[in-house]
C-alpha cells in the first residue's frame, strides 16, 4: 500500500504561527481532561486515542516527531488530515533524519513545522565554546531541543508523541494520556502500549517512511554527535549519550 496522498505539503518555518482559537482551557481543566482520558482510553486502539485528541483540542493540538519513523505523523494524518507536525531541527541531525522529515512533508496530508533553536550551531559554539554536546549534553539538549519545543508548543493545549513503554525502563509506565504539569499541557501517547512488532506491522501495512539508520545498526536515533550504533542485546536507547549517565534529552522528563 502507498502512503496517504497529500494536499498540504509545505514545510513551515518557525515564523509561521500556529492557528489559535478563543476560549482556551485552564491548566486545571486540561488536567481533569487528561486524567479522565488516561482512564477511559487505556487499552483503546491508537486511532481512537488520536481521534479523541484531535476532536477535543482541534487547532490547539499538534504532533511532535523526531523523524526516526513517521508512524505517529501518519496515524494522525489519517484521523485529522492537515494536522500540525512539529519537528525540532537541531542543526545536528543525520541527513537520513532530515530525509524522513522531507518525505513526510512531501507525501502526507500534514503541516510540518520545522522548528530551529534561537542560535545556529556556530553561534552556540561562539557563546558556549565548541562541542558543548561533549562537555554538557544537558545544556546542549536544552538549547537545541527543550527551549525550541517550549516555543513551538506555545499556541497548543496538547500534543502527541511516539513514546512507547517497551523502549526503555524509564518509559515503562508511559500513560496514553497525561498532564504535563511543567508545560501546563496535555500529552498524548497513542502508541504507548505498542510493541516494536506493532510498529513494524503498521510500517509495513502503510509503507511509512523509516530512518535508514535503523538498517545500519542504530537502535535509537538523535543528534549525530550523541548517537552511536547499538550492540547485540543492548537496550535500543543504549546508543544515546553513551559516554554519560543520561538517558533522556529533557523533552519527556
């Protein structure tokens, strides 16, 4: 089968604002929604969770994707054509990752927003010294991922991720819907209960773009300076920040 044909294919720069609506919900209202949905949608199909999210939040909802694969972007393109898909363009991605992003923008009915940090890599080197990622990866992740995501989510009340419980011990208790108190927003994880086999079946059924680095021994893909191939038997995320006691970039903690 082929990927869903597209009608809205532009890569949107950071300067393009997200659509907004009147009557924004308060954090308490969002928290109540999340708690109720976490209970009622546990065990529901991913498509049902996605439909609840887009029906509930409308234009105040987006999908985030690292472009390791385009499963969640594709899922929402089927449920809510034209949905915003936020990609954090750190300036340090593998070419293979950017290829997936560009393929998604060109072939799916989604609106890709490619969000960049406030500083280029060169400007960051000038401000903090070269190779910040090798000296203080938490600071580098904050500058190139966490802060840009905060900006990108400003006009949304909720967003979706591709987090799965089987990815690592730190994600084992991921709910299908949660309230992120730090951001004051609802976080939707429609494939939280999926296994890698479920992901593979979906990719095969819908011919979803996948990062070519998986075929080259990478178990989890982030920025090139902080990602290595994984060894046989290792946790899929063992190749991320392998020289540090670090397992998350900060987007999901």
